[in-house]
C-alpha cells in the first residue's frame, strides 16, 4: 500500500537535497565547529553559510539567527528572554489558539505569578484585536501571537499587531513555525522582534529550529553553558542539522511559488470536493486568510480517531487536532476556542499538503473519504438525530 | 499512536452488532460528546429471559467502537444477572487489553449495560438525572442531550 | 593530508553503523511518532527500541530515559527539575571543575538569589569530599558532580558521594557526558538520581542527548509544550537522532572492552612517550582515576593555541581546554581550579582518543609533537628562564 501523506503540519519529509547536504557531516566532517583545528573550523564555515541561508529566507541578517533544537525551544527562548530582560514587567499576552509550546508555557508562568491574558478568537478563528490592544499596559513584557495556526491554517495579522505593540515599547514575538516556507516573510521591513521556526516543518530534519532575534532586542539565553551561538544558545552546534536547515531554507525560497499555486490548487480541490460529497461537513477557520496547504474539515457526528484509523487503512495520513495533543482525549483547544460545536470539533480532520503531493493522491483521498464518513455515521447514535434537528 | 491489539483492531474495523433494535426490551444510553464518546445499547430477550440480540451505536474513538462491539458479542446468550456482572476489565480482556489511557472507554459499555437492564426492570430513573457519565470532563448526560439539541 | 583525530572529548565521529540506522528516518519514514497513523506510529515503535538500548547501556529502565537535544539541555533540565520540585530549598552544590553547562548555569542561579557552593579540587584534580559533605544542609536542593572531567579525564567518586547525599534526602545529579560509553555504568545498583549524557560524545550525532531520571524522582519539565517524552520534554521527537543514539548505545556496549584495553594502551603509550621525549612536560589530573581515552599534557612555557595550530599543520586535531571555551583566551577554569601554574596551564593540550584511532596515528603524533614544542619554546621568553628556575 502506498502512503498518501497529507500531514505536513505535523512534520514533513526531509528533502533528499537536504539529506545530501547533511550526510558528509556525520562520519566525514564531524569536527566540532568551535575547535581550534582546520578539521573543525571548516565545519564552522559551513554553519556560516547555513546561517546566511536561513537569514535570507526571512529577509534577516545572519547575526539575527540563533539555532535551537526545535520550535518549542525557540518559543521558550523568546518568552524567557523577554521576561528576563524586563524583570519589572509581569504581564504576558498571547492567544487562546497558540500551539502548546506557547500556551502551556504561558499557563505555567501564570501559575508561578505572572499575569497572563489569552486573546479570544471568533467562530472563524479570527483574533479579537481590540481585546488585545486594550490589554496592552506598561506592565506587559511580551506579546506572543502565532503567525499561522497549525490546526486550521488561519493566518493572523502579526505585522499589524507588532506595529501597535512596538508603539508601546513592548516586545513582540511570533511563533511562525507553520508560516515559514509557506508564505513570504521579510523581517527587514517588519516590527516583529522575535520569530520562531522549526526545521521539520519545512523539509529539514526534526531536532533543529531557529529563533530570529532582531538586532538590538534585549536578550538572555534560555540554555546556558558554552559560548555557542554568540552566547545566545549553549550546547555543541548540531552541525549536520544546521547545514540541512540552511539547504531547506534555500529550497523553501525556490518552492514558494509552487506552494502558493500548485499546492494551493490541490488543497482547494480537496476541500471543495469533500464539502460537496460529504453532507454535514464544513471548513474550520478563516477561508480568507489561510496557509495555502491546510484545510481543517469538520465531519459532524463522528469522532476523529476513528476517522483517522479508517483513513490509515488506505494509507492516508492526516491528523485530528495537532499531533502534539493527539495523545490526549480532549477535543482540540483551538476548535473549542473558536466555539466549534463538540459534535463537529471531535470529527475534524486536518489535511496539510506539501509540494510532494500529486493530483492522483488528491483524487484518491476525494474518492476514499465519503464512504469512511458514511460508514462511521451509520454507527453513530447522533447521526439520525442530527439530521432531523 | 495507540497500541491496539489485533482483536481490538478487528472489532473496530469489523464491528459486530451495529444498529438499533426497534422493539427493544432494554435500552441504555451513556457518554459524553465532550470526550468524544457516547454509546446507545439495545437488547432483546428470548423466552428464557436470556439476551437473544444486542445492538449498539457509538460516537467514539476506535476503542469505544471495539469495546461496544465486544460487549454485544459477550452478552448474547447471558441472563440479565450474568450480563450485569460483565465488567469493563472483562471487555478489555476479551479484546486482549486496551491502552491504559483508553480503559475508561470500556467503562461506557458496562454503564450502558447497567442502564439497559435498569430500564427493562423499570428502575431507569434510579440515578440518571445529572449523573456524571464521563470521567474526561465531568459532563452530565443532561448536558449532552442539550448539546446534541443545541448543536445538531 | 590525513586527519589524525584525537579530539574525541570535543566530539566524535558518527559511527557508520549509526548513520545507517538513522538514514531511513529522514526521507522515507519521516512520520511524526505521535501521529495517529501507522506511518508515524511505526516510528514510535523504533523510538521504543532506542529507549531500551540507551537504558540498557546505563542499566536503567526504559521509562527512566528522557531524550533531550544535548548534554547542556540534560544538565539544565536536571538542575531546574530539582529546584522546581523543591521550591523551599535555595542551595546548590557543585564543583569548581564542571563543564560550563553546569558551571555557568549555577553561577547564573547564584546571581538570581540561590546560594551556591563550588567544591574545590586539589592539584591532581581530586575533589575535597569533606568540604562537600560539610556543606550539605536541609536547604540543599541538589548536588551536581560530573562523573568524569572533560579536560583531564579525572573520574570522580560519584557513587560514594551520591550515597552520602541520598542519606540526607537531597537530589544527586551527575553530568556523565564524558563517562557514558567509556566506563561501565549501572544505574540499577546506584544512588544517583539523575544522569546526563550527550550523543555526540559516543559516536551518535550532535543535537541529541538524554537525561536519566530515576523512577520516583520528583521532576518538572524544562521545555514545556506538547506531551512528548511522557510530558517530561516537549518538542517533536528527533526520531532519526534518537534511533541513532540507540544504535550508538548498543555499539558502546560492544566496544567497552576495546575502549578499556586497546584505546587505553594507545593513550598510555602516547602519554609516556611524550613525557619522555619532551622536557618540562607533565600530566594534568589524577592518573589513578581517569578515563581510558584522555590525557591532558602541560608543555610548559608555551601557549596552547600556537601548539594546536602547528599540530594542525600535520592534520593532528586536539584541544586546549574544552572546545566550548576555546573561543576565549583565558586559561581553562579546570586547570586554574587545580592550581596548575599559568606557565603550564596555557600550554596544556588534551589528547582524547577513540576506537577509531590506530597505532600508526599514535606513532605519528609521538613523532610530530617534540619538534613543535621545541620550535615554540625557541620563541618563548620564559623558556630559558624556566630552565634555570
Ligand atoms: C562534561 C560535559 N558536560 C556537558 C557537555 C555539553 O554537551 P553538549 O555539547 O552536547 O551540550 C560537554 C561537552 O561539550 C561535556 O564535556
Ligand atoms: C505552530 C507551532 N508551534 C510550535 C511547534 C513546535 O515545534 P517543534 O515540534 O519543532 O518543537 C509546532 C509543531 O509541532 C507548531 O505547529
Ligand atoms: S473518550 Fe471514551 S469515554 Fe471519554
Ligand atoms: S592571546 Fe593573543 S595577546 Fe593574549
């Protein structure tokens, strides 16, 4: 059975070009880039190139890039840096639809004495901006708003928010883990102070991430120890993966047009055909401002895990809620924040495409989904009731 | 990904006794939309007061579906007293075990059985009003009914 | 020019067997192990095996292993976990010769209000145990003592210390980054509560580490977010590297005898020949309790960077001080703590071998070093003075 992978917001295939770039740095050029010998030093030169490549994808300066081990670490680092460098400020603003990497951390900080505000969203997942602006105060250390939501693909107006936040002299961070590589980003012309990205969402390996830190932004390291990354992140540099991330950044630039044309067209076809063929189905999120690769579709009156397992019988890989939280039994906090009814939230499936998807795969999914939904609805005690409600 | 046994997978992919017995003798409904699981169980007795047929409908994860399917197989041919003794551990054992995070999904089957028997014996209203039926959220069945109506 | 690599305490060659184990998990089996489809789930099964392999190397239970991104993160996690779970205790004990991953963190904690004690060492680098035991108090949250020193290879009596520390109900952590894979470790029969290791010191890739957390030890995560690693370390699992670390752990078990016989014999030969052929040279550290692969030799009256660069002319890769601190010009804090005179500390070179070294390489180094030292000494204003001192 062929695998039809439409779970790219969970993680992506490492591009073969990336693997090729990385491979020499395992067993051949394995030197420590901080070492005082040419063998290690030559790796250091490669890291410089990788830093430039990542900077270039973001329209940033190379020295504004700090390599980390993942998106979660980038998020933690940004929030800690803002709190440490503004020790008098005790207020944190974020949204109700952040990834757990931000949400759970801010909730924890709320428990240990920080004041926290979680900005609500409407039924389409759009942020209540006035609510956010009203809460800005001299006590606010950081505002963290994700660029694009991992579950629905909804894109938030981070640039507009960043400008307002900067006017108040407050640090603005964005978790752009789902945006980088999918939509153009230019930090050169931006008010955003810090931005998180994660390699494995853009065809680089797992276990590598980066934090963009605008030149001049006050900073304090989260991981302390050696002097790597200009004293901003300790730990021996993960050279192979950094080099891989550099190559992936380069590819992302090349692929940006295709992502926003071919991939978008496939997503649109998948979405409109499923809505047409499956009764009582609807799209979650803001159809206007959305990542080109993502659609979250609620199939009412049935449950997501069961849908996924039946899809799995056909080799179709997708997700219900975010992969991070799929170990838990709760319906997604994102869909709950949007007020999606329980009957719909539970049966929501996220399809997230990549440039590796083909039209045949899309057609295959369009073909297989309706009978799966029908079969589960036949078992559901709510289905008939729902139809007549 | 959950570690489901082959038997659990089989009962999920090929569930036995899906449906609703229109002229049921007993009916039990439990569950919570909040945690993504609800179960409606109906049974019919034969002349010897043994369960002749049982059917279920489930809104739920794979283990809820498999547990329901297993339960209906297990209780066929039993007297109500015998069926009342089937525990959620028995259901899990029948399936070769369930992941511990998913054990509570088999509790639903047991609770539905209990309610269906109570219905048959005319004790249906015993402790139903506002009973907390789901460990996950502490949501009551009243709320579920409301949620179904409101959102349906 | 061939590379003669004797800088294995800085980082190691990734074993080809490890690369082979990892490679399928980049572009072929790239699924997210937390996903609800067989494609990701099958990766989850491999992580289980890797966890067992790492546990087996340590004589631990699989559920006692938490994968992290590096040794530094393991150290930070251990110390934060102890402080978070003992919020009333404000005292930290460590040593003056720790790696910066522990030393700099504890110094930072000292600045933000914790009471810190740094246990001194003697001229051979041996810990003042009575000093340590005297400082244990009801206010002590954690004692962190490295298993083996990265610069000198000195092995500390961590088991003995752990037992005393446990009697007082205090958490004991050891940074075993340099010990794992070089000396046998059995946590089954141990009083150590937490133990850090780093993949790239034992022929796994950079960017992967682990923290052993004894069952029952109170814990709080350092990286918060998703529920990976049983809620103990958030962030999408670095599956390829975890699988690589598992394989490396297996190899380390197989290679343990060789490390302690052939590698040790090479180290001993290198050391004794250099001491014999180079006047005014001496070994730093405790010759009795030492890693089998490490020797730190002080060539008096000359400076380490200059030595390393001349060695580099012959392709010989070694280190002065730790790679992490080699960017700075200060003599190593380890050698200073031992009271090694400045004239000797500056000219100290660490040779650290691995199973990949050959006898030819050792002979090559023995051959090349004396003229390098001689040449630099000819330039040194201290050298003649030294001779008459
Ligand atoms: C003793 C010791 N602890 C910690 C570390 C840090 O490990 P990593 O570079 O993997 O963060 C190292 C090596 O750099 C080390 O030698
Ligand atoms: C929006 C968002 N932020 C953060 C993360 C965390 O990234 P990582 O798993 O690399 O730590 C993810 C993905 O898991 C994400 O989708
Ligand atoms: S998920 Fe099945 S009972 Fe809650
Ligand atoms: S190291 Fe060059 S002058 Fe001190």
